[in-house]
C-alpha cells in the first residue's frame, strides 16, 4: 500500500482521500489490502469491479476538471442505489481506457 495514500473505513463507507493520485493499476491492490485490514465493513458486499469502476469515474471526472473539490476524493458506500450502481458500471467501462 502506498504510504502517502490515506483512507478511512466505517461500517458502510470507505473514504479515499486524494483518490485521483492513485493509478488504476493500483486500485485492486489497494482495495484488497483495505479489505484485509477492515473485513468488517459492509462495503465489501460490493464486488471489486464495482468499487474499481466507481473509483475510475471519480478519477476521470477529476482529470476533466469537473467538480474537482468533490471528485478529488472518493466515497465507496454500501448500500448503493440502483441508479448509481448502473451509472458507475456504464461510465466506469467507458472511462477506464482513458484514465491513468
């Protein structure tokens, strides 16, 4: 895990501080380590793919300069509404090839 990367875990949320600084190649490794350290969080009811797609969308929006104060961090929640689940799944696949 990148020592400069900070996050916090609660029962229904994982807050990724400055998540835009983490390259997509590291998403799975970072999430897997978080899951090992905090298995009690309900966020793990979501698939790693779902979590990675949401993170990818936040990074893409940040790179585009869209609401940078909000998209510089990512909050991964459980439960997730159906509209957000579908939206992140679609948008995540679209932006994945273009993000770092």
